[in-house]
């Protein structure tokens, strides 16, 4: 385990002009022996820098969405179609792809913000080992995806849906786009909120418990806020998802497991819409009254998965960054 005092990166130690490491070029070394959310902790809280980082995260999210949304709308209009960006009601493959790609771009954008504002290389957002761990990813796919398929099927049967009007070519194209891009879109949200936002807010705390609570609270509230919902049941779900995914990231030492659950959830939602020919735009309505007590079902499932992961890591604690730290590159 780790001590109550946050581990400081080497470059926050007192300056020694005779120490060649003080003149190192390139990214800061990853601080050794800290949990995932403690990588950006330093001698100073740097709250202003953190707020700037979170603001840039949101600027990227809405900026990419705006640019790609307008581009997609222009392409659709050239084909005689009007998607929701242009005030229409057609859920086109182009509209779908533009939305997914815009959020997927949060992966490199989050890495860029972390490197630019904190000097820590972007690859460290993957995990405490600074790599996307295939073994952790594979275990999550094998154990959690079947559970999520069963849950989503039951949930879809319980939740009312409106039948939409689909072109056959759109069904095929949206199916392909969903399989190819939804995992990247889901990962984009994880790298943005359970990655960068979690770390930034955690760096404001003194001691591991305060850092963890701050990281979970800020990243979860931010994640719920960007969904712009006025329905209390939906907001409970978004906050629960944010907190549980943050805890899973902490206890597993990386984003792999939360990416798997998020991708399974979003991809299955779209695939079930395609299979049933439901109206996909009806599902994007997050106004008051659209949610119900049924939203407690995914909340309970997320809490149960988090509890199992916590129990499995109870003896070892959350994985920490290597004691010698991965070499910067």
C-alpha cells in the first residue's frame, strides 16, 4: 500500500544544479509507488492549472463535436438528407459516425492536455504501467461482456421504446459504424473523465483518501453534467456510473475494465435499437420524465461489479506505478 503523504514526482524535489536529472528534457518521469489517480500529485495543488485542464477537456469535447457535426450535416445535405444538426430528424450513418468520432478524439486530446499542462506523457493514462494491458482487457471482456448482454436485453424489454422508420441501407451502415467506432467513443469518455479529470481533481487533495474522494466527486459530477439531463433518475445513473467506473479504475490500476463495460453498454444499446427498428433519437431525450426507477437496475449492477473487483483486490490493494517508474519517451 502507499503512505498518507502523496508521492512527489522527482522534479518537485529541491533543485540541485549539480544533479543532471534536474536538466532532463522531455516528459516528467512517472512518480513511483502511487495509485492510478496519484500520478499528477505534486508539492503544490495547482488548482488553477487543473481547472484549465478540465476547461480544455470540455472545449475539446464540444469543439470536436461541433466541427464534425457541421461537416457531417453538410455531407448529408449534399445527399438530400437532413440530420438533427441541421434541424432534421434523420438518424443517418454520417450523423452517427460524426458523433462517435468526435468523442473518440478525447483519447489523444486528453493525452495532449496532460502532457502540455503537467509534463507527464499521455501514454500513462492507459494504466499504472503506461500501457493498455491486454490481460486485464481480456479478462474484462470474457467475464463482464456476457453479463452486460444479459442485463441490456432485460433492460431493453423493461424500458418502453418508440419504433422508428429506417432505410435498409442505413441499418447496415449504422450496424458497421457501431461495431467499428462505438468502442473508441466509449474509450474517449473513459480517457477524458476516469483518466484525465480523475487525476487532475485528485491532485488537489492531500493524502490518498482526500485525493480519491476529490477525484471521484469532480470527475463524476463533470461526467453527469456533460449529458445535460434534467431527469433525476438519469442523473443518479450518470453519477453512479462515474463513481463506480472511477473506483474500478483505481482498484484495477487502469482504464481497461471501465472501457470494456462502457463499450459493451453503448454498442449493445445501438445494436438493440437496430434489431428492433426503434427510434434512436427518442433515446437521446434526457428531459425530466424520461427516466424511471428502472434506472436503479444498472446502478445496482455497477455497484455489484465494483464490489466484486474491490473484494478481489482487498489483499493486494490497488496496483501502483513501478518503483523505478517507466522510462519516459
